[in-house]
């Protein structure tokens, strides 16, 4: 696990960069879990608003529905579907 993972969906353009992003997102979540155990009063360590897989997926779907799968933030043309899916996963972390 990287000492300070920084999952950024904007770095995703293809399969390889998508997998790199997913690894960083997983490492970020592991670090957030460690921090949450150390300080339970921190409600969202490292920005993780959704602690369970159910919350994570519900938030990602809500973001996709509310933003038309990121089309409010990402241009429609020329955006890799890998980047759009990375944004979907990242939304599971931050979207409430």
C-alpha cells in the first residue's frame, strides 16, 4: 500500500490507468479504515463518506443518476469510458 494513495479519476484514460486508479482507491480505503479505528470521531477519514459496500454503491449510482454519469462535469465527446467509470467509482467514496 502506498503511504499516501491519491486516487484521481482524471488520470484515467485506458485499461491500465483504470486499474492503477482502482488500486489507489482500494489503498486509500484501507488507510481510511485504519484512521477511522484510530480516531472514531472522524466521520469521514480521507473523504470516505460511505463505509459499507452498500453505501458506496448507492452513492455511486445516485451520483450517476444526478449527474447523467458525469456529463455535467466531463465533456460528452472524447472522454474515455474508463475515465467515466473511474469517476463513478470515485463518487462512491465522496458522494452523499
